[in-house]
C-alpha cells in the first residue's frame, strides 16, 4: 500500500505537468474523478497505488498483445539491458527484426525504425511528397495519425479546399496542405479527387479506424481508395500503428488483400517499448537518407531493448498461432457482453474486430462506419459504465471513443468474469 492515494498524486502532478498527465487521454477528462495512479502491472492486471487490482482492457492502448511483462519478453529485455542500452551505431538487433519483418511481410521490401507511430507517419508523408512532387495529403475524418501537425485537422471543409486545425499552434498554411474526406463515401472521395487529385501526394488511412470508436470499413470502400490512388498517381499509406500485428500477422494488408505503397507501424512492433516503423516499396524507401535525399534520423531509433522485445513478441505470437487464439477468445467474450446486455434489456452494442472491441450506444442494428453515426449520448453512456466497472475492478480505456484490447494473458475464465462485471455495471 502506498502512503499516497491516486487523488493526492494527481494533485501533485497537476503542479508540474499540463493536466497532470503526459498524454491527454490518461487524465480521465469528463469522468469527474482523478485518474487511477498505478504502481504495478502483470499479465492482464494493473495494480493501483492503493493496492487495488484491475482487469486491464487498455493494455497501454494496444502494444501489449501478450499482456503485461510476458515472461519470455521480460527475459530478453533483461538480457539486453545487461548487454547494452543504446549504441548510436550499427548493431545486429535492429537487423534481425528488420529481416524478420521483411521476410514475413513481402510488401515491406525495405523499412526504417523510428521511436513512435507519429514519427513513422511524419516520415512516410515526407517520402510521399518527395516521390510525387506534390504537396497535399488526404486523410479521412475519424482516422487519427498521431500528432503530426498537418494531420491534426478537422473534417467538413475538405471539399471546399480549406482545412481547419483541431489544435492550437498549427498554422493555416500547414493545415491547408491536408484534404479531409469522409469515411465510407466513395462519391465524396471521387469529388475530392476531381477537385484536387493532381495535388494529392498520398492518401493515408487507418484501414481499421480504431482511434475514434471502432469504425470497421467496407472492403469495397477500401478497394475504391486503392483504385483512386493508382488512377491519380497518389501513393496509398496504410496507418497500421494499431492494427499492425494486432488483427493478424499481416495486419489489414493481409485481411483486405490490398497492398499499399507504404505502411506505418508502432505499438506491438516494440513489444511494449517505444518503437515505430515505416516501410514498403524499395524504390520509395531508397529515397530516405543516406540512400536518398529524404532526411530522417533519430538518436534512439532502433533502440536494442525495443528491438528484442518486439522480435520476441512477434515470434511468440507466430509460434502460438496467437492471432487466431485471440480472435476466438474475443469473439466469445464479446458475445457474452452482447447476450448479457440483450438479456437485461440494456441498450448497448459491442463492435468487434479481431482482438479489439468497442462498447457503444444502440444504433438500431446499423454498423457505425463514420463518426457522424456514433450515438450522441456516447460520452454520458460510457461514463456511467466506466465508473461502475472501475469500482468493480475492470479498467477500460478512460474515454468513450477508445477501443478495448484483449491480450493473450486474458484467459477465457478471466474474460467470463470481466463480462459479468461489465454487464452488471451497465444496469
């Protein structure tokens, strides 16, 4: 038991850190209580400074597909810590992970490791602009690509050719290099390209949008995105920071059969340590310095601890057929939630893809594919559910629009227990 409570620690944090947190969603904003301060994590569980144990469905927002501190990963991490922390020079560890990825995913002909998903996206966009000689990037409303300046823009004005930033500190000139289109709308996409196609260097999309709810897209729409890029000479970038190595070994590239020009990764690829990656066609990646003129560098890029944790995680998932195991467990868990809500007449639905799930309000049977289709009471509905579940020992990501993650550490028995708690919290 800590001598401090979460509330006391949060008040201290507010004095030295904006909002008391180092990433906004951790603040419990809108939930009318201080965030829980944790002191320990293991498997599927988090333990707070007060000593309370929680079943964790946040899993650090996705990286921990094996759960917290998996024993095999931990052994490799300890071995690496005893060997070297960082080199700032060439070494074998990043080579081994790069070779494993490139040999496993044929579309990743060449790749470069960075330290975050945001950095990966930023670098991929630079390559796209250099390759096409064009300046604009098209993104979709409801997709999040990190805090890259020109992708923090609101939708709604893309067709008029003027994007508005959704963050202070971003100039209108930078925001206007981004064109925003709605998801799930082939006709609007055609309109955007008819108006601005000759200026669009790349289209970037989360093929499984999972940062603003779980907005599962139709195969036909994703295929249209790919086709229109090829027709107009724009590059297609799949942002697989969340979905990469989460929905399957080949991510959404494998699920959709669509091969983009470039792909960005983060989260799972580092096994719980800060690693990002971008890559794709060799001729594009050969444009990156020192081979080419697209400059990108990083002091701690390809950090050996993250390299070993990532490779150990991915090999273990492959050995255990982990993606299939997780998908079946998650299907069973989600069905328990759906049955529980239905039996008690609770107007909640659950979206699921692979080992991701998202609880939302009733939509009369319609699948939510755009942010406009999200029920207006999503925040208030979630707040009630979240707080009750938290009190009973289940930790969901503390935001109505964040998805939940199931890990290999979540056993069927634990998921059954969690489903009962969540359904009971929704009454």
